[in-house]
C-alpha cells in the first residue's frame, strides 16, 4: 500500500482535472452506480479542547475504487486522511494526506454545479468570505464564465483578497458590503463559518445562481428562508446528507423547502431540468465522501502513471 504525502497531492492535483473527475463521479452517482457512506462524528470535551473524529466515504465501482476519509478536529483545526481500496480485489491501495485535497474538492464540486446550473451570461461573481475556501472558489469559478467583475464581502481580508484576485486574473475586483454583493451577483458563493444568514434573500436578482458551501453543521446556515422560498431549484450533492447536515434544511420554516424543488446534482447532470431565465437556483453543499474518494483516486492514478 502506498503512502501519498501532501507534497505529492499538491504537485499532482490540479483544478481542471479535479472538476472533470468530480463531474464524472456525480454522473456515475446519478446513474445509480455508486453508494455513499454518511458522515459520522464522535465528539468530546477534554480539559480545554474540543475533540472530534469524523469519517465518511463512498463506493465508486465505475472507477474501480472504494474509500473512506477520516479526519480529526481539535478546537476547529482539521487534519484529513483518505484510504483507498480496490473495488476489484478489496485490497488497500493507498493512504493519502488530504488537507490540500479537501481544500480543492469543495471548490471543484461547486465548479461542477456552477457550470451546470449558472446562467451562461453571468458577469458578476460575488464571494462571501476571504479565507482558504473563498480563494479556492475564485480560482475554480472564474474560468467558467465571462465574468467582468468580482465582489468580495468579508468581515476581514476582503480588500486584500479583491486586490489579489484583480492582479492574478486581470478582472476588476472590490470589497463591498453584504447587500451590494447579494444584489449585484449573477453567481454568489458563500464560503464562511456564519451561524446565521449572511444577507436578505429578497435582494438576490432573478436568474442568479447561489452556492452555499461554508458549513455542514445543522445549527449553521448562510442562506435565509426568503432566498430558499424564491429558488426554483435547490441542488444538493446527496439528499440524505443535505437533510441531515445542512442548516438551510434543518432550520428552514415548514413549507419553505418543497421536495419537488430539490434535486441531487448527479441527477441534474444526467437529466437537466428546464428552467426559465429568471429562475433563481441554489446549490447547497455539505461535502460528501464521493468527492474525496474520486479525487483521491485521480491522484493515485496519476502517480501510478508517472511511476
């Protein structure tokens, strides 16, 4: 069994290939060719530390792989590893240090959803947050549409991220308040640790695409009921995970999220729904094992090919 280090993952895993691999994995899942292991957590308070160990996984026989992701959290600081098994022999193939993989996989999955569901003429990208995921999402989403402007809304670091994006991508970018970002964004992505909604959903323009990716905790939500009730479609990675872990689902008022307006991303990739140009679409991500296992398989395959 091979040990794959963070340095090897960083050198091997690139966003365009990651997006393509997740697109294929979601297609497989949408065709019923995969199975998910739901996230499980064990938490304890020890002295002055909040200790959590979590696990999740997926079986992707179409990619000849099974896998699990296990990670620790100590006072909110995470460390990730993924173990892969052959779907043919059942033998362990590799264990990967997966901090970098986790950083990229969330943004790559959002890119799959954005490319499938956002309007083709989107011009303004609005990003809530200025941390690791905000940067990764900008890198993943900017190539997908002809964006002419980037808006960053963050409690701190917004101006610095806007300047960095403007320099790196040659697109005007500026730090703005929440209302401006919500009202102007054609594509809005929320990458925060907010416990309560970030903006008034009534401000979002018709036809906008909104991706909420910041939390997988049932007590936390980035989007309010006003936006969820306006959405013609709410896309999720895997319905059981969204219903069990997403604060947008767990804390929504009765009747706000109607089942007929919710669909899994894999199903939408296989059979797109007809939508009007004015329809608002929401994508709610909590992170699922399919994403981790698919990208770990990609890294393992590329290293095998290079050996």
